[in-house]
């Protein structure tokens, strides 16, 4: 046998950073290292169970798939051993010396975002293996891979920047972690302490856990149980432990089916939308099992992409155990599971919306964006999803929501279309010119605030046979308004003449100009004459550098013959055509701004100055006259 010199390695910089935080953080709950190490052991056993199915040549194949923990309060050590798949030398370097793995990387990323206190974050993410250094002054990891032609190794570190690796003889398959406890962490060398922690965090682990030879956990695949046998608390604990969640579940769906497939599923809707917090795109964390054996913790294709926020377990006895991860996504069986599960989940949402609308609104506010994603991309579930959409509208209070079904049931008798308006928020829509026509006629308008909503509307095109129409569209037929008593308006002829003159002067900027019933308080609006694209979609396309036809040709200018600015303009063009032209151009630009179509406002600013200059010009003639008039008056009074 050759003499072995321990090989010294430096930790990757990120690992050092992480270790520093873990060791020095003020995080008081040191207990979690037990959960983390047991969870790693359980992962390793699960992987080994899978390897057993796929491979023939396995080292130490007769070993039980179990976790053995020993405590020694004289030596002040805790040892956690699993007969899992083990690690080779390279795997030890890769897995324990660098951050390539999921949990810790996410943690570091969250730290980089810098939004929350460190200690808080540690509570939310498991920091995995490195949590051992919260309690240990030295950590030794003995490991032997399941592959026959490997050797055993021991990895050693005090957590201060480097570690060593050397080979060891007589190592069993799997991993044995020995923690030499820090003086102030001695209590973890007591078996009662460890048992208590296991009870708290690890009671759902699917493998036997023995502490000093005594079995402490009960294997409990609660998803195989009957709903009536499981307490809320058990569910929540399962969610936290098995699904590695840090929040409470918002919704829970536990169902068992025999046909068309044997399914036992336990699905949790979290109460937090991780993606919206700025973390990377979440992966669906619903583990796929076959009779309690984990096939894949994050199976691709089990749920549609837009349900990637779900967590939980799906167990199907119909699944072949040796299905590989690669073929799974294409498997007809997984596709069938996907259909059944998605339908069932959507049914839960529909029931929730009906029975507990407030709770559903909370769901909608947290995860609605995913349902919209589904509407635009998943034709198979579009109908069910469409009914789950919620909107603010001109008839709801701010923050209150309505559905398309609700909208339709409240439609006026002769109303044929469903109207919606897009802008960045409620105030912008309510203060803009487009709502006026609908408000005066008591027609409900759905409010949408997100570009994806436009794609949703565009994709749906109609609901319940009624076209969905953007309220800034040009071709909307509305009842004509009965003029209010005393409301002055341009005569039909004057209005038509003004429109002709405006079109002449505005030229290519508008397709046409017409007097309109769409306005009550505003002088003018630009309607979108493009049937294919709404104004904001056009803007999005432009931002994405897509070729879009020149927008000026697609705008129709509506003028309000009752508005005093329009009436003034009709007169002004005979008295001072130059100024009238400036005003006309400015009115036009204002409507484009309101429509969100103004691309370069700078020329407009110059024009505004120009107009202001004219308005502020002293007009000696007028002034003198008015002056004289007053004098004359006062003279008479005298
Ligand atoms: P995570 O579990 O989120 O991947 P950890 O820091 O807990 O992160 O573990 C890092 C990696 O080390 C694991 O992904 C795994 O590859 C490896 N590992 C840790 N503990 C064991 C073990 N007991 N047996 C085999 N591999 C392990
Ligand atoms: Mg881990």
C-alpha cells in the first residue's frame, strides 16, 4: 500500500463566503443542521434505491437503505451515516467544495439581491451541508461510492477556507459524517436532543432513522392515506419538510383516483410566489413517485410549465419504476398524468373561486400571472383557465375583482361586445379620454394593467360568443348621446368643415378625422384603427425591435364638438390660421400621448413653447381697447 498524503484543497470563493455567513450568522436555530444532513442522507438513499433498479453491479448491495445516527457525549461527537449512493473523490470535491448544487446557490443569489436580512434568509433556505459548521469545529465526511471499482475517502475541514481528502480502507457504501462539536454546542451530543429534532423536522423521511440503534421515525407516506386520517398539522409539516418550503401552504389538494390512472396526489399551492420575489424561474417541485419510491424529484412534463409554482407529491402505481428521466417527458403515461392532474387542479381553483372568493382573490393576486401564461400558451386548458381570470373594471371598486362570466351576466340588453382598456394603472385609465364614452352609457369596461393581459385578450378574441374589444378601437358602435340641455355644440356643418381642415393640416398623421360621440369631457381622442394590434402591443413590438407598420396611418382622430377648445378652434382657424394649426397639431399630439403612442415628445415641447409664446404675447390693440372700454365705462359712471 502506498503512503497517502492528505491532499489539500481550497474552497471555492463562494463557499468561503457562504461558510462565513453560516458560521457567524446570528441565526439562533442551530437545530436545522440535523434536518439538512438527514435530508442529504435521505436523498442519497433515494438515489441509491433508483440505482438498484437500473444497475446490476453495485458495491455493498446487501446494505439496508437506512440512516444510522450515533451520539457520543464523552467524545462530543455526532455521527450520521447513510447507506446511500456515496461519493467518489471527484464528487466530494465537486459537491462539498464548490457551489454547484441547488439550495446553497439559490441562497447566495438571494443574498446578492441583498433584500433581506441574512439571518432571515438562512431560515428560508436550507444552507445544506455547510450548516454542519454551525455546530462543529471539525467535519469529517467518509464516503464510498456505489460503483464497484472505487475507493473510500475521507474529506476533512474545519470550515476555515480549505479541506483535505485522503483515501481510507474498509469504508462501507454511502456516507458517514462525523461532527466534532464545538464546546458551546455539546448538547447536540445527547441522544434526546437529536431525537427531539428528528421528530420535529424529519418524521416524514421515507427511510428508517435509528439513533444509537433505536428506530425513531415512522415511515409515513401521507399521500397514500385517506384524507380523513390526516390532520392539518401533519399536512403542513409534510409541506415544510418534504417540500422544503418555508411558508405555509395557501391551498392543499389531496386526492386519490383509480381510473383512468392510479393516482395518489398531494398538491400544495404555496403562499409565496418565489419568482415574483426576484428569484430565478421556479421549477415545478412535485416529486413523482411509484409506490413510495421516488422516481424524480422535479419531473419534467408532469405539469404544464404554467403550474411550475406547485409543490407536493404525485404517486402513480401505473408508472414503470425504471423509467429514465430522459424518456419520461415523452412518455404517454406522463402526458396522461399531466392531463388528469391539471384538470383536477383547475377544478380545485374553480371550486375555491365559487366557495371562497376572497381566498381565490388572494390566490389570483399571487399566482394569476401563471394562469394568464396558461391562457396564452396552453390551448387544451384555455376554457377552464378563462373562467378563472379576474379583472378590475369600471364598475368595481379599486382592488375588487370581477370575472368574464360576471361581466357577461351584467351586460346591457343590446350590448354585444366585452370592452377592456389597457393602461399602467387604474388612475391612468380613469383619467384618460377612452373611458368617457362607456361611462356615460353605463357600459362596463374591464381594466388591464399588464402587457400579458393584452396578449390574453388577443388570444381569447371572445368569451361566451361575445367579442373582446379594446375600448380604444376605432370601430365601436355606441348609442348616440342625447345632448344635454343647454350644451353648446358645433353645428354638423361646422364640425365637418373643421374635420376636413384638420385632416388637411395633419396630413399623414391621421387616417381620418371625425366628430365623435365617444367623448364627454375631453376635446379629442385618437382611436386605434388597426384591428390586429392594440396600441400597447404595438409599443411592445417596437421595443422588441420588431418591424411594425407605421402607426400614424392607423389612427383616427375623434373630436368632441361640444368641447369649448374644439369650438374655439373652429373659429380660430378663420382668424389666425397659423396659431390654429399649431393648436391642431398639439391637440393631435396630446391624444397620442394619452394613447401611449407618442414616441418622441421633444418636437412637441418646442411647439408648446411656441404656443405659450403666442398666448403670452402682449397684444397692444386688444389691450388698449379693453383699457379704453373700462375707462369709458368708469367715465360714464362718474
Ligand atoms: P443540496 O442538498 O441542496 O444539493 P447540500 O449542501 O445539502 O445541497 O449538499 C451538496 C451536495 O453534496 C448534494 O447535492 C449531494 O450531491 C452531496 N451530498 C451531500 N450529502 C451527501 C450524502 N450523505 N450522500 C451523498 N451525497 C451527498
Ligand atoms: Mg441538502
